[in-house]
């Protein structure tokens, strides 16, 4: 039975897992992630299903949240302060800013809790840690789709009833690209923060606050056309990678000039953030169980 | 012997003590920059090669651990608390990464360490089976195929579509274990399952371990329970101080391990005048002596507690030395003094002397105990020490089918008789 009873040790078996002290920072085991694809989908499903468990309105909240904010903004910033641009009905202007913004800020705030929030599972069992932020991105994308559908309905209602005429064409095809840029930017920033919060918990307080601040430095509330008199402020707005995305979102949806230069900047920042995020996350996830 | 499925080579894990958050953000940035360029981390906890640069203390939880495990082996991992067993398991189950060395493994690793991890309270039992299975690395169709079996094994068919938050903790454990048991891993890690759960759970765990090992897969079993280790394992590794102290056949390693207890911790001596006590009478040394010198203390074996004293001023025969045996919670199991032997005990000698208290076998339960020394003069307590000695009583042998520790502060072996009440015929 013992065919290998030679004086030499058996030839090394083809090991499937090799764990060592270091590994390249950008090494993502895609095959392993693929193996865990069912877990990605289950986490996604869990995120979607359980958020509204035991609520009366359930998934309706997904639509109500931006709607309520939209009408609040339309009332305060649009009607009272007169800051909305003349070419769009106020609610359409704010909703079309809030929906992509909600996607982006959801990306950051959710994925930034990956490691600290998931510690109770991750310190007990191994699975590729990236599974969590990826599934959060998917569930967040699902929320975005629903809110986008609500926005579409709103546009249809305005076009049907009011003086507003909807004029958009092939530019609509650019929308998925915007979603990709936002998703990447939010995911990269989120997992970077997530990695940093394992050491510096302060950051978790800063995230919500910081994202809020970032919104005021974007055209969600203030249209860029109102900023032409304040070039310094305009410069700050343009540094925000979300500015061009939201401008482009509105331009593609309602017709208008798409700021391609700005989008290129946003996409570059998104890719850089994703790379830095993945590298930091990869580094931290291997030993974060020791410090959490 | 099958092929090698686990190869651990020079494995080490070190932690920096008290360093979390002590670095400034500038430090962190500097380290991050070095890392980005692929240089070694300038403050790496691992590289203690330059001891002159004391960047905070480094604790080596595990160092230079190497072993190879072949398919079908059941490896017991033993060692005292804090020896590094849990760290080794964490590294093997990939919860944290090693600081040095390599682990090479073949096949799927599952752990019975944390059953039910990742259960979501708002999802039903059925949904959680899928979620938990996927966390453990199972595919959806694998779970589909085994769902019926898992539900039947868990024994909670009627509540399977109820949210898990309405489950009792026992139901959660059963469901979690049912999922883990159907994972069919090539390598199974079992950590001290015998210490938790009820007899039924223990029986299921052991049954599952037997199944796994007979089907030619490999088990790593960590336990403090030598009886279980001896009866289940084919090989034992003893980890002491983060290193492999012994690796070999179970009987050999276990007895070396238990022997190490007999030599340490259960003997103490003080410099003259520094032992606990008073100027009148003071302890000089104390020891727990098994009947056979050097043999481990078991529930069966009688042993002696010896107290050495120095009597300087007490001239009467009024001094009465005693002991109290307490458990880890400071509960006194029993107290005894020299007066227990009757009134004809000889007067306490002047100068140095020893008193022996004989503890019979079949009295102590397994566990760790401590000795407190008392001295009375007449009916008055003259002094009472802190814990001066600690010792561990091992199970030694199994009574009945139960692997765990029996309930009870003490474990006397009592006589039982059966009287038939009905006389046939």
C-alpha cells in the first residue's frame, strides 16, 4: 500500500492554499472571489431584505427618503432662497442631484464600515474580505436603480402635466458609465476608510460628517451657474470629483453639455482611490483581527 | 499514510505590545510610503533583527512552529493556556496572517470553532443555512443538495421558516452545527468543543469527528482534555511558550506534557525570613508531592501537601498548622488542620520543621487548585497566607462515556449497591 516508502520525502503535494507573512499589495485572488460569488449574492440579498424588516412602509422608504429631501430642498433652497436654476422645475433639479449623491454617499458610508462592522464575523471565519464591500456595492446599486426609477416617474409626470418639456437623446446611454464612476469612487474611498478605521476609530465619526460637507461642495444644491461670480468657490467645487458626475448626470438626463473634461478627472480620481483602497484594504484585512 | 495536506514551516506570529494607536499619523504615512515602494515596513513588528531599535515590546505568540500533517491524521494540539494554541488555529483558519513562515494546505478547511457565525437575526433558519454555508465557502447548489439533510440533522424542521432571532440559543447552535457538519471539508479544525454544549451536542461533535477521520480526511483537535486527546488523536503536538515542545505519539507527548506540570508551579521556597507568616512562625517552603515522584497528579492518585516552617518563638505545643484547598474562584473545597489527627500529635518542634497532609486519591475533581496555609494558636487564628501553592489535577481516566469535566467541586469515588425489590418466583 505504501508506494512512497522511499528514503526521500514525498514530492510536495499541490497545495491549494499558501499563507505567508507578506503578499503583493495589489494581489486580489479573483478565482477565490469567484468561488465565493454565492456569498456575494447572499450578502447582497441580506442587505436588501433585512434593512426594512419590521417596517410598515418597507421598501417604500427607499423612494420616500430622496423624495422628502427633494421637496424640502425645493422649498428652502429653491422657493425661499431662489437658488434653483431657471431652466428646470425645482423638484426635478434637486431629485436629479440627490439620487446620484445618495448612491455615492451610500457607497462610502456603507463600505467604510466593512471591517469594523463585520469584525464579529471576520474574526471568526475566513472568507475573502472584499466579498463584503462588493456585496454592499451591489445592494447599494439596487437601491440606486429603484430611486432612479422614481426619478424617471417624476420626470414623466412633469413632462405629462406641466410646461416642462423633456428633451434628452442618445446622451442617456452615458448614464451607466456615470454609475460606474460613482460606484468605483465610493467603493475605493469606502474601503480605504474602512481599513483606516481599524486603527483610528475617529474616522468613523468623520465619515458621515465629511460626506455631508462634500455634498455642499457639489452641485446637488447649488447649480454651478450660480457660482460664476465666485471663481474661488467654483474651483473648490471642481476639485470635488462628484461635481462633474452630477453635472453630467443632469446633462445626460435633461439634455445639455456634458462636462467631459471634468468626467475624465472624476474617473481618474475614482481609479486612483480604488487602487489605493484595495491596496490598503488588502494590507489591513490580513491582520486586522489582531487589533479590532 | 496519505499525502501531506498541511505543511507548516517556521511559522511565527508576533504582536507589538501596547503600540496600537501610539504611532503618529506621520509615522503611519512614512510606513505606508515605504510599503508602497515595496520596501520592508520600517517599523515592522516582525523584524526584531535589530534589537537596538526598541520600537515597543514585541510579544512572540508563536515562533518557529513547523510540522507536516498527512491525510487521515488526527492531530491533537495541547498546551497550557496562553501557550499559543489559539494563535496557531487562527493562523490555520486564516483569520489573521502570520508574521513569518508559511502554511501550505490542500483542500477546504472548516472549523467547528464558531458554529453559526454570521447568522442574521432577521432572516429565517432556512435563509441562514444558505448564508452560513456560503460564509463557510459552500456553493448554493451544494447547499440545495444538502438542505433536507441539514434541516433534519438540526432537528428544528418546524421552525425553519421562522426568523432566527426567535430561536433559543440551543437551536442556533444546533442549526449552526448542522451546517458546519455538512460542509465536508478536507481539513477540520475542532477547538475545545467538548467544553461547551450538552452531552448530546458533544456526542454529535465526536460522531462527526469520527466520520471525518474514517473517511480519510484530516482533523486538528485542540483540547485541554487529555482523555479525549488520547482516545481520538493519532498524533499529538505540544505547544509550550509558542514553540513546539514535543511532537509524536499521543501517549508519549501527553505524559511528557503532564509531567511538566508535576515539576513546575507546585513547589515554592522562600528566602530566610521572607516567607509568609509572623516573627513567631514563618513558612520556608511548600510543595505538592504526588505519590510517585514526577508522575502527573490525577483524580485517582493520592498526594501530599508539605509545608515547611520555621518556629522561632513558640514554646508551647499550642501551634496548629492547617491548609485550605481552594479552587480558581477562591471557594474553599475543604480545610484541615493538624488537630484533625487527634490530640496526641507531638508538640511543634523548635527551629525548622515540616508538616505533611495526606490527601487521599479519588477525592479531587479535575481542575486547578490552590493551597492556603493557616496557623492557629489555640482557637485563635494566628495567620493565614495568600495562595502559596497551585496544582492541577488531571482526569487521568475516563469514567463512563462522558469526555468533559464532571460536575462537582470534588469527585469522590463512592460505592454503589443495587438491591432488587421484586423477588421473582
